[in-house]
C-alpha cells in the first residue's frame, strides 16, 4: 500500500538520492519540515551522502543517532535496540539505551542509567553486561530487551586496576558461563619509568601479574576479583577489541602495539620506522596463551617477533619463542578498538563469518600523517583469515589527511550487528552511531 | 657556606633575567634558545604533543594555548619536564590518560630551550625562561 504525498520533483530527487533497501511493505510520510521519512517494517533508507562514509558499492549508511557523547562500545539487542557505553557521563549517566519505535532507522534515547564511565558493554542470554574502568556489572533484560534493574545491577567483578593509562575494560562472553575482561597494561613497554628515555625494562615485568592480559570470570558470581579470576591470556599490552567467535567457540582479540620506538631509541629507529612499527595485531586466543608483551613486538615487514629495545633488542633480533604469533598484522598505531565477527545474512556471502575491525586512528606517527580512522574487513574461513584486510568504511575523520588526531571529526570505536544484519559503528568524538546496510539487489 | 653563596649568585643572576620580558635585546637570545629547543621538542615531545602542539584528544594535552605552558609558574613547568606526569589532573577542563615521560637527563640549558620553544611557538607567547631559573627550580624538585 503506497501513499505518496510529495511532489514529483521530490520524488525524482528521492530516486536519485536515496538507496532503498529490501522493500517489504511501504508507506512514505513527508512531514512539514521537509524531512522525508520512509516508514517501512524491516528496512531503512541510507542518507543521501551515506552519512559521509565511503563504502564498497552496494552499501549505504545512515546516522542512527547523534551527539550522544563519548560513545565507546555498543551492543544491539535481539529486538533491535542499542546500548551505548559512555566514557564521560551525560546528565550523570554512563549507559544510553536507544530504540527505534517507528523503525525509520533514526533511533531515540529511551532511557539512560549507570553512574559510571567506561568502555565495555555486551549482551548474553537476557543479561546486559557493562564495565567501568574497575568493575563489571550485569543487568537483567526483559522480553523487549530493556533493562529491568537499571539502578541496582549485580556487581560481578570489582577492584581491577585503573591506573589511568589503558584503563578501559573491554568485555565479551562465551557459551559456558564465562566473561572475559581485558586489563590493559598501564605502561608502554614495562620500563622502570614509563615512556622515559634510558629507563630499563623490568624483568620479569611485574605488571603482568595484574594487567597486560585477559582475565576470565564467572558471569553470575558477585564481587569476583583478582583472587578468584583466571588469567586466561597474558603478554597482551592493551586489548580494546575482542569478540567470541561462535563458529570456532573461541576468543579473538586485537591489541594496541607499543609506542615511541624513535623517541626512546633514536639511535636504533628513525621517525619513519617508528611510525610504521610495530604492527597492530589480531590474535586467536587459547587458554594460557602469551602474546609476548613487553619483551617482544611484532614486525610485519620482517614477519617475526622482534625483541623489544628495553630488553636488549636492536630492531632485528628475534625473540618470544614461546609467544604466539598474530593471525593478522596491521600497520602501526592505528588503534584497533573493536572486533566483530559478522554472522548476519544481510551482507553478501563474502562477509559471513569474516571480521570487522574499527580503528580509532593513530597519534604516534607524527611527523608523518596519522593512519586508521576507518573500519576494515578481513575475510575468514574456519577461524583463519582467508585473504588480505581491506578498508571497508572510511571517511569518519571528515578530512582527506589526518595530520593530528585533533583534526578527526569522528573516530570509530565500537561495533555491533543488528538483528537484521546491519552493522553499527559508534564514534567517540561526537557520539554518532552509524548504521551500515547493504542495499544492492 | 659555599652553598649559600652559590644560591645567592643564582638569585642575582636570575633576577636580572626574570624581570625582563622579551625585549629587543633578548630577541636573539630567545631565537637561538627556541631553535635549540625545537630540536629537543621534535625528538622528545612531538610523538605525544604533535608537531603543532595540538596533542591528542583525551590522551595527550595540547601545549598550544595551554594556560600552564603560557603561565608564570616556571617551577611547575620545570618539574613537569624533569619528572614527567602520571597523575590524573584536570588540564584546562579536560583529563588525559597517557603518562608523560620524565626527562631527568636534560641539562638546565636544554630545559630552558625546550620551554622557550613551547612557550613561544604556535599561538603561544610568554616570557623567556633562563638557565638560572631552571637551575634554581631544579634545587626545589625532589
């Protein structure tokens, strides 16, 4: 049933400008202030300019929400709502719940709650999990995907290290009643004095007892902590992106590599090498794995783990014989802040079970231009990359070249997949939530 | 006794500079100091604070326009360079998560130079920092 209430000129415009995706039952509504909405069950319309994003052909994007604040990780409910974790409180609240009552793709703030800042947010079996920089909380969800106890969640983990640097606690859940929490190392390379020229690397690195790894806790116990958590994997400097691969039933993570090779060791590295090394890495994690930080870093040019200069390295000597190798090595410093295995059916077959990674964008490449500030895709087969990574969504920064991080208007930070297979990307500069849809036939 | 004599000398020497803003006479001095300071800045500070002093949102504060950088509390500035910074403090209404490197190995001259560079580059303009001021400040920093 169609009801057109706009002029043929607008109609012509619409055709040109709007990519319509998956029509089922349609009713167009044009309202007084000239913003045209398409009200269709189970479908949305991309913005004329794809919300400023550059996407592979056949894809479109729209702004699902805007100006939310510092939107870090996001998670979609089965019903299509989205929970957003904020890094700074807005009106005293740190979690925003967005819903889309009329299904036009524009989401509205239904409620906000949680009086703590943080990054991690996840859903498993009718529970919402969210982290501050020290604790992890869980909330009950009702049949609509709405939190029933916003003001009195169960605190399942408490007292994790919050030493400012790398303090965000990303979280993900498995299918066996466990939650995995990243505890980033509050350090660049475990020097006696952090980031200071001439300061030695501590051996063994004492930080690894309490950080620089992934800890495993039970989903349903109150106030767990270091005393009863399991250090599931170590030697991971700072993991911000992590996901549970359902096909492999296994944890995968993306790590932020070390900084400042040139600043700390100008005799060994120049500014160009320092901008290009070390790799940002993705690992497949088995219980007990050690990825080698701080003793080694990965070099994607030499394709090996290289001994850190703080531990006697010279940029060539290999190290970390017992440490695992990454399954993907990206260019340096791009800051992989979110990892998501795509399980939906909306995107073309090549994307199924592949990985999306949201790169927050670099700062540590100066004086060279910065890199990242985009979402990449890596095809996967049987839990292993089956091709090269490629930029999937670019244009977040709103500028051709990002000289300095301050230039970027938006920075990708979180990813989630909607129940219809749309990919949502959060931005923690302006608090924009992008929705990417596939709209080619 | 010797120590007090030494201190007195510093006070006399430094006061000669302290009261002098950037006058025509001190122009070549500050120019030379800033040129040396720039080299130190590019090696030691640029990674975090960026070539143009713009910093990185929420990680490393901008130096361009920063009230402390342009301000008169030179002791504070010298302390920051020597000791680095690892505390959560509010800087011009914002908080930053990174740790700043310590620079215990920089000489008084080098510290004065890098401070003169950041205090008078980009949009910043401030009085000259003398070697004597750095020397005096260092004795107060433990």
